[in-house]
C-alpha cells in the first residue's frame, strides 16, 4: 500500500513537504540517511526546515510507511514496500551485505517458545568482519 494512501487513511494531511519526502523515500533504491533526505528535500524545496523533515520522517515511521535503522551511528530509512531485510556490515572495510528476512526465523521461534515473547525483526544491522577482511588478518 502506498504511503500516500496510508497517510490519508490514518487521517494525516498530505502537505507538499510530506508528499516530497514520501516521493524521495520511494524513488530511491538505496537506504537514505537523514542527512541525505534533508539534502534532497532542501534541493527541491529550499527553505524547508530540518525539524519539519525530522518530524515527517518520524510520522512516516509511526504510520508504517518507512523503516528506520541505525548504521554507522546514523539513522537510515527505507520504504516499507522494499520489504524486510537485514544487513551485515564489516567494520574493517565498510562492506555491506544484504541478507534475507528468514535468517532470523529460528531465533524468533526459539525466543517465542522459551520466553513467550514475539520479536519484530524489521531491519537489523549487524556489525562484524567480512570474509575478505578475515583472510587479510590471518
């Protein structure tokens, strides 16, 4: 479901600023840092204040339009329609490897059985050392 439809159904006004931010998060394949989103928005709509962009991103996250994660001490966003997936990030070379959602299925099941707790893995970023960098140190 489109973010525009979601926002309207939840009773939010679709201001030009919100529409622009929705368009940016949907038209970009890459994950976007807050700073990149601010840059793209201010290029197209000079004068828009950062606080408006931050509030809109928060609204989009709460409305279920975007996922927010932390990577390299920065918030990153991607639209919900991109689906659940996770990242492995090498802290030596910075390489990022996407991995499928189902990698956490056994963990979810185990925690549910043992603790009666349901985990909502949406977008997990795990740091470590990639195979290439492991070969360099050994």
